[in-house]
């Protein structure tokens, strides 16, 4: 999985495609592009972007696993006490 994430990141980032120009409409102002670039951290060095990409991928995977576990508990008719406690304390 690590290898796939690495390949995906570097192919898209070094492939010449600008994610900001893809997200913005053609009539967007240059200030909008600057704001979006800063918001997503695309103004940072490539290795910092890569580390952030990996962090976000791991976080998304954790959330998906927790959500899946929660849905299984609900479907089985069990009370998901762990999630209630987790939401109260965090």
C-alpha cells in the first residue's frame, strides 16, 4: 500500500498537472488560486507535501476502519459504547 501511495503521489505531483487549476473555474481570479494553493499546502516543499499526503491517507484509512466497525455493531444490534465514550472525551 505504501508503494502504491508513493507512486500515485509522485506521478500526479511531478506529472505537470496543477490540482489548483483543475479545481478552479476558468474565470477564477489569481488570488483564488493563491488561497487554494496555500490552503492545501501546495506552496510547501515536495517532501512536506508527501508527508502530509501520507498522514492524510493513514487518517482516512483509520476513519474508514472505525466507521466500518461502528456500522457492524449497529447492524448486529449492539450498543457502540466505545464510540459514545470516544465522542465525549475527544
